[in-house]
C-alpha cells in the first residue's frame, strides 16, 4: 500500500458551493481519484490535508492557520513515507487581504510549498516524494451570489495556470491544469460543483498513472 498526499484548500476539501456543507469522500475529487486507482489494481491510500481558506505563504487576518507553509515540514513527517504529493493551491492567494497578489506571486507561493516539502525532516532512509502541481480552475465572477472576499479576484488570477506550469518545469515537478477539464461553480465563482469534482478526479487519476511512484 502506498500513500498519496493531497495538500489543498476548500476546492479539494469539497465544500458545496453556496453552503458550508461538504461533499462525501467518494464525491470529492481526491476520493474519485482513489477509487479509480483502486479499481485499476493500484494499491493506494489518499491522505487529504485540505483546509478551507488555505493560502500558500500568506496569513488570513481573520482566520488562524491558513498560511500553508507554516508547519508543513511537520505534516510531511506525520504522513511519511509518501509515494506522491499533490499540491493544488493558489486560489485563496487572491483574496481581499492580498490585493497586490497576481499569478506570479501565487506561483512563487506554490514554489515555496514545494521547497518546504522537499526539505522536511523525514526519517532516515525515507525520500521526499515526487510532487504533482495542479493548477486550480480559474476564479470567475459569480453569476448568482458573489463572495465579497474574492471581489476582483477573477481578474488578478489570470495567468495562474501558466505561472504554475513554469514553476513545475523549473522545479522538476509533474503538472496538470485543472482548467482543461473543470470549471468553478456559477453559484460562487470559486468552488466546484459535484460533477466537476468527478471530472477532475478522473483526470488527475489519469495524470497520476503516468507518474512512476511505485503503486
């Protein structure tokens, strides 16, 4: 049995757009991915470390613990040994309290996350896992109910997928652009509807099978 870590935010936690409810494990994309890999005969276990509001390297002035790099080394120790780490972050870097952030700064935040994962003080003989960077679906202006903390974010996030592709290339990570298969919900412009979780889980399962991580 090998372990895959999903390190993300509310898009991976599975919040139901327009609510504070959560999709069941088998309905959110990490669960969809795990079940597909198991059906292929790959002995994997998906570990979800996904927190609503998590940023890459910035603090949230109203909610503690949202800086994704703080304590990350210890988390890697907790979950080790890992066969693969999947990072899907960047969406919350465009919230109200970081008004000067753009695609480049969010990309650099993800790069810092990768560096932190790789230097984690795991046990002797254990190696840092390969990392798959997933560019999250782009924010869009909500058509039904806007989220004030993301006002204008749909403009500032333009170019994030390309910035993350470059980070992945520079750091020797695998890369997948979620925009090729999924779109954020029209309800809030941020999160994923259940059908989009299904599509994303299927696509990332396919991306994972191309990575040699021993499962």
